[in-house]
C-alpha cells in the first residue's frame, strides 16, 4: 500500500516565492488549505504577497479577512497596509493600521514607513502629525528608517521646516535621509537649499552620493540657472563613475539645456552611450528651448529609427515644434504615429494636437480633434478656445467658454487670457470687463499681467486711450512691459503722439533692448509728420546696438519651405514672381486698391508705393499663386505683424483670384476670402 507524500512547508514556501500569476496563487492557496498549513504565519504572509504581486487586490483582502486572528502577525498587517499604500488607497491603509492596533499587534518600523506614505497621500497634514506622535510613543523616532520616512512625509506635505527639524534631531543619518531632504527642497522649489544640502553631503561623505543625489542637485541647478555649480557636479559625477548612469546623464542634459548651454547639450548627447526615451525627450525639449524647432522634429524621427517608442512628452514636444514651424504636413504625419501608438486618447497629446493644427492654420482639423477627444479637461478646452481666438472667431470663443462652464469645467489662468483677447480683438468692451471681473468674484483667479494687458488692449483698440491709461494707473500691481506695450500699440493705431511718447519712455526703462518699442515710437512720429524726430530714435537704436528684427515670410510648396525677406531675389523663379506681383498690382488697383504709403518706412516719397510691393508676404503670395493648384488655400507665415497695406492687398487678391489666403503673423491668423478678412479689419 503506497501513500502520497504531501509537500512540506518549506517546499510550499519555495513555490510561493517563485510564483507570479493569479492562477499560481490560487493553486498554492488550495494546497495550504488542504494541508492545514495556512495557519503558519510565514506561509500566510508570503501568500498575501503573492496575491499582491499577481495584481489581485480583492483576493488579498479576502484572504486576510477570512484568516483567523492567530495567523496574523505584524508582518501580515504591514504587508496589507503596504499594499493599500502602494495602490494609492491611503484611507484603507489608515483604517487597517487602526484595526491592527486595536487587535493588540504593535507596529514596527516597516509598518510606520508604509503608513507614513499613506498619510502623505491623504493630503491632510493631521494624519502625518498623528503618526509622528505615535512614532514617539513607540520609541521609533530615533530609527533612521522611520525618521527618513518622516522627513519624506513632511517634505511632500510642503512643510520643510518640520522636515528639517526631524532631520536635525536624527542621531544617525544615512543616504536616504539626505536624499529625502534634497528631493524635498527640490519639490518645494527651494533650489538653493537643495544645492546647499548636496554640498554638505559631499563634505560629509563624498563616496556616499548616489544617482538620486546627483540628479536632484542637477535639477536644482537647472531651475536657478546655476551652470557653474552644475559643471562642478558634472565633474564629481565623472570622478565617481556615476555619469555613466542614464538617470544622471538625463539630468545633466536637462541642466545644460535649461541653463542655455546648448553646445554642451549637443556634445553630451552625442557622447553618451545608452539613451532611453527620457534622454531623447530632454534633447527634443532642449531644441525647443533654443527655438531649434527643425532639430526637435529631426530628433523625434531619429528616436523612432532607433526603435524607441515615444511617450506623452515626446509627442507633446514635437507637436509644439510643428506648431511653431507651422509645418502642417509633418504634424499630420506625427498624428498618424499617435493614432498607431494609441496615444490619441491621452488628453495632453490631444490638446497638443488641437494647438498644432490651429497654429498650422487648419482650424477644421483642430475642431475635429477636439470633438473626438473624450472626457475633455480644462487644457483641451483652453486649447480650442485659444485656437478660435487666434483665428479671429470671437463668437465661437465666447460660446465655447460658456459651454465649458455649463459642463462643469473650471477655467484656468490661460483660458481667461484667450477669452479676454477675443473680446479685445472684436471691441466687446462690456463683455471683456464682465469676464475680467468674474475671474476673482466667480472663479477665484487673481488676474495677472496678461489679463491686464488684454483690458488695456481692449480699451486701446476701441480708441479709449485715456480710459486705458487710467486703468493702468489703478492696477493693484505695478504694470509690466506687456501692459505698457498694449497702450503703445494703441497710441500707434490712433496716432496719439503725446501719450505715445510718454508710454515709450516707460518702456525704454523696462525694456531698453526691445527694438519693437523704438519701432512703434518711430511709426507714431512718422504718421504725425515728425520725420526728423523719428530719425533721432533710429540713430539712438544704432548707438545702443538695438536692431529691428528683419521681417520674413515663408510658404510651403510640395513639402519644401521657401523663405522671403523684403526685396528678396534669391528664389529661382524670381522673375516670374515679380511679374506676378505686377499682375496682382494691376488687378487690385482696378478693384479700388490705394497704396497705404505710411507703411513704407525709410523710403523717399517717390519710391514708397513701389517699395510696398516688395514686402515679404506679397512675394510669398506671388509664389503661391504661381505654384499651388487652382482652388488650394495659400498659407503664408510671417515672423512679425503684417502691415496694413499687405492686409489690404490680401483682401483684394482673395476676391480677384477666388482663393482663400491664410496669413499667420506673430499674433494671429487672418483668413481672407471673397475680399473679407476674418479679423473684420479690427486688428
């Protein structure tokens, strides 16, 4: 007669430790029940952990609740509390912690570490304070493991004073303690303190520093622009061999990027070995910070060729670059990648897509992306509201904003900038002030410089310059350059010489190196016939080394981009382009066009009208008429504000040639169709 040998507890324990799946866990659970070994605490605890590793929280809780009290020890309770804490169920963790204490089981240092993490996640500081008291009561305040967790808890609760007090009272500190302080200062934006603690750590024990210490110190340097100390940290990392870690390399690239040392970024990126998706993301963002949008797009495609899968940050950054380049074709290609990778449901990516299409001139595609987005948040709503504002659809801005409020979405700081700007560009004074006043009274948002600038612009465009100036004088915060700049633009639009000179002096104090302010004053003086005074301002610009940014326009033809400057003759079709300009001039004059010669600056009177026809956007228009298929929209981008004469010509040309002409200048889109612009000539 043979008997079947039952597995020993040690064998079952090995099976538990080697398990990973829920099926494996349930099979072992059955064995433990049939063999009556479930009452053994070490097997019970390991089974709890196995259920947790298999991802079945319900099985974990059921096992714990159905097991007799005698089989549960502090390890069992701590295991369950840890699982609750890690799964972001902090109130469950605190509840079971209290049950454990009521059952007569005393917590250990692992228990306190787990429950402190849960206390942080409740977002109520009272829980952390209560745990701190219990830690003292149980005598664990001197335990380096528990004290480090306390420091981390207070840091995450934004109480660095309490965190530092706990740290100072620790009889023994380890690297985790120091890192908790450095990371805490970093998270609370106390960057100089983070750097100071890192320096102190180096003095205490140079060899104890790890990748968390280095990365945190480098992030602090990046945020305050302290590249000098950042380079010293780089040197120490090289000395200790830590620089070979991807995590540290990523922080180094980020530090050099945010400190404006782009050459160092490129050099470091080229020399490092292992590069993960975060490395590429930082490199792409470095290109964005330095306005190298084409390089940002190129790096994205290089990352794809290396087989790395882009994440949310990759797509958002490269879409931002496409938006700034107004590269619609490339943006559409990336949209295809987003659909294939499943990121189309990601709200951050969806918002970036809306913005990209809008800035590339395709409001239709922006709206379609917005409509296809599920569970839209304030960022998505703000993206489409901003898109409509940029394209001159003020009515839609207001409608969308009211719809957003009806759906219970709370507007943010940026949302109101777009709404107020829309009111400004359409002369809606009463509505503008209504929304401005509702910021504090209804939504609890404190207006910033952008909002005040919008109101000044609103009044200035409507010709209410004195009221705009009084509004500035009554501002609760000192007006900045954006506020005064809005008033100076209004002075230029309405040829208000006296106020313009006064406002310009304010701006020269605030922004002595901004050429736009000098140019606006020159325009005001020129319009008022004060040519000699305007020339004095220009000579002052030369004397202090301030140069006006050269205007340029560009147009995409068959996936190639062609850039024009004023009087440009670099294109291979220059002769045809200038012949087309003559044809356009002849046709629009028949429709009633009269040259607005005040926009021809620094030209003799006899040549003013002809010089207007060599503006860069007109050259781009001519190439578009020559090269794009009949009926296709002509999309032109300009780096400065389009001039009044070019605006008039575009209106006539859209009617004469029966074409939609879309011009994106530095501030907005102008859609010209049938002789009418979307801005309603109120720009």
